[in-house]
C-alpha cells in the first residue's frame, strides 16, 4: 500500500513547483521547477505508465516522463522571460535602505 506514496509526493512537488512558476514567474521558481522535474524522472517508478519510446530493453520514455518535459519547458520559458532579474527580490528593509542613499 505504501509503494506509490513517494512517487505521488514527487508528482505533487512537480505540480506545485510548476504552478508556482506560472503564477509567480521568477528565476528561483524556475530553478525549483527544474529540480522537481529531475526528481520526478528518477522518482516516478510505480506510476510511470506506458512506454512510448524504447531506448533499449530496460530504458524508455514513458507517459509520466512527459510531465517533466512540460515542466522543463515552463521553467525554460520562465528563465527566458525573467531576464536578468535576481533569483530573489531584496527584502523591504533593503529596499528602504537603497532609497535613502
């Protein structure tokens, strides 16, 4: 019964990170989405689905791997649209200090 717990947790992480990346695009949310997509590829074992393309007899592209492809596409789009913005915004305190100078 506990077998699909971790893959479902990884899937929830991937969906949450991708949703955050779309809702609040930043380089940090895009980086988290990339990490979640990589974790999903390695952690989706029991719920992979059908094999769409077989590399060899032990490896292939599965239906659930397409979730990572979509998440990576969203992360790349976010990286490209956020441009040179920093990974995190400065805190309010630092912004107030910058205005005084």
